[in-house]
């Protein structure tokens, strides 16, 4: 029987950079998850009888919310739900499943790189039929429905068994519990030269892959240990845990410190990588050689043709605006277009669908291609391994060669976390007020060439997104970008992105902190970060 339950709106259900993310305790309020799920369904048109994909990264509350979603999907007229066994689907695997099953869309339950557990974070994200995150017009519609919702529909039924693969029914809706790994692993095998990678591993090439007790564990064990023959134990922290074993599943130099230290040790493996909570991010560290995500995007784009799936070359490259310009130089050399989008994967979908870009990336350790419509951590690791298997060089040698060819974009992101929201807003307002006066003015970073608030016009549908980050551009091509995070659940996080380009004949082996020191000082001068935040240094540097 379908119940229609009366409810009242919550004022804080506006999706951020990637879905709705809140503390678990916020989601545990009566009707909170139901309101948001109903708001998603209310914003859809034509979903009756169609398929919905449901899965998550296994974090605390995953199983409970999956039951709610299934009962609400049945009550709202979906014809079929595809669920990852145990409620597990990595974000890229969910994207693939949506695409191959012809689903109307999918609900991915994850707060991605945010920590999990009863006192940590949970999230819900809606993906559309192309497998990608809902574009802004959809997330705006969801937010509008959430503000006026007065009822939701749910089936009164027992919980569905999501642990046994097979089919069942929930009211009028069919349920299929599917293997979350096999189809995704097959897709990877279709894109990359598995025999070449397997031969290299058999020849003694060593790997360390940190799944951070999050969703990629089963995918990584299947792909790297079973299909590619890496020894058992290559995948570290390979069992998804509801609290990620207290890891903060954000693969950066702070939270993936253990992997970093192992890769810098005298007996380091040849190649290391880590992935995030929901499996869409990657961190690449070669033996004694950290690769910034922006550089990783550039190297992958420059060498993608070495992998069978990309042998025909790339149609274009897209990167988020704060991501360094390293990929731009590769695009220029390849004679293909480079698109600069706002932060968040939802802006890449249209470019990929239109066949305008093949590879996309973000400085936050997200890289992916047109094989799905999400960023994909394991994909990036496999493309690196394919390139290494063909070039037979170390990661460090490949980086040195890349910089000698294209020059080097020294790059860092400074995060100021847990700032009071009003202080963060005040900093941005003050900075916006100054933009007109900055050009022509010298500061510690050099002379400012232009300063603006990034706005994006989507070339496929002309939709406009404003206020996507304040950019301060210098005469020598250096940049400082300021924006506020849209994925946090506590206070505000200021992200400051700092970049300086040195040409192929310049100094290519500086320490990043030294190369960027004048720009870091300029960021302080221009934005008075310490004055607004009370913090004299960032909480995370990546
Ligand atoms: C961050 C990153 C952004 C990424 C987003 C979702 O957003 O900066 O590049 O797309 O997280 O990634 P923000 O608004 O906090 O800067 V994930 O792996 O958390 O889905
Ligand atoms: Co993620």
C-alpha cells in the first residue's frame, strides 16, 4: 500500500557542488531524507515505468537510505530499480550502470571525500540518464521543490534483501540486485591493454593502491589483483567500512599520508595511488615522485593515445577553471580544443555528450573520460599503468620529460577549513569589491593583468553559471583563484588556488612552496585571509 505522508520543508536542501551533503544527524531527522528524495522525484518528468539505479559508497546510513529510496521509487511509479549488491556502487560504476541499462537516472548515496560514521557526513546525489550528475537546471528544480514540499509517497513494505543477487518485486516495481563490480571491470578491460599491464607486473613492477577503507576496495581487488595479477596485499585498506576505519577518504597529501610516506621510502614500490570515498578521485604518486592532479591530467591527455581505448586520439580536453593550465599546453600541441568549466563534474556532461571533449579533469584529483559521465579514480590509475607499460619509464622520468616539453605549472591549493560562514562570505564580498582596482597594480606576486569573477557559458546550450570563483591573473601568466567550497558540511571552506608557469627552458626542479612563495604572499595581501578568518595558515595544502 502506498502512504502519502505529510511533511514540511527543510530550508537547507539546496544541492551543492555534488549533491546534498550534510551531517548524518541532519539526515536522521524525521522526513529529512524522504523530503529530498521526493523533491528529486517531483522534479522529474516521464519517469513512470522507467528504471532507477541505486547504490552508494557503503558509508554509515547507506543501507537505511537505500531502503527508503526503493520504497519511495516504487510509490512514485518507477518500473524497475537496479541496486548494487550490499548497496555498493562506486560513483563511476553507477554512472556506467545508468548508461548501459538505459535507466532514467540514478541516486548515488555518498558524501564522497568527506568522512563517514555516525558523527560524520552523508549525501545523496541525483544523476540523469546520460550517467552524469544532474546539471544545474535540474538541481535548481530539486531545490525549488524542496522548499515547498508538503507530502511524500512511500510504499508500506518490508525491507528489500539487497545482499543476494537476483530479482524480486516491491509493489509494482521490479528490483534487480546486481554485481557492482563485474560490468565496470569489463569496461576497464575494454579500454586498456590488460595483457601489457599484466606482463609488466609479472616482470616485477610493484604497486601500492590505497582504497582508504572506502568503496574502491572490491573493484581494485578484482581488477589489479585478480585480472592483472598483482600480488594479494597490493590493495591496501580494501574492505569498505561504514566509517572508513576512521580514515578521511580524501586522497591528498594530508589524508593519504601513509601512502605518500611509503612512496617516498627507500624501498618504495614503482607506483602508488589512492582513491576517495566513492571511487571517483585518484591520487598518483610514483616512486619518489608526487604528481599533482593538474599535471596528471596533462600527462594522461598527452599520452592517452598509447591506450587502445584512446588510440584514435582525443576530441578535446576540458578542465575546471581552478585546475592548472598544464593541460592547455597539451591541447595546443595536439591541436584540439580546451574547455574551461566551473568546478564540479556536472559541467563536463554536456561537452562529453556533444563529442567536444574526450578527457576531463579537476585539480581536486578527479580525472575521467567519455567512457562514463563521472570522474573515475580506477580509470586514471589504469591509464597511467597502460602508459607506463608502453613507455617503460618511471613516473619521475615521465614527469621530467613532460616538463621539458611543455614547461611546468607549479601549483598548490590552500584550504582554510571550518571558517565561520559569515567571515568567509565577507572575505569574498570584500574581494569582489576590489576587483576593478586590481589590474595594473603590483603586489608581491607581480603586476595584476586582470581580475574577475568567473562566469561560464555552456557552449552546448548557452546556459550561464555566474560567480564561479574569483580570478586574479598576472602579467606572467600566474594565477590566484579564490572560491568557497560547495561540498562541506560544517562552516565554510575557503579554497585558494595558486599557479605559476615556467617554460621548458626555465627552472623546472624548484620545490613547489618556493616557486609559489611570492604568489602565496600576494594572496594574503589581496584577500586579507588572516584578517577575515583568524587563521595564519591553511589547514590543508595539496
Ligand atoms: C570539491 C572539489 C571539486 C569536486 C567536488 C566533488 O568541490 O573542489 O573539484 O568536483 O569536490 O568531488 P568543492 O565545492 O568542495 O570545492 V567528490 O569526489 O567530493 O564528489
Ligand atoms: Co568522490
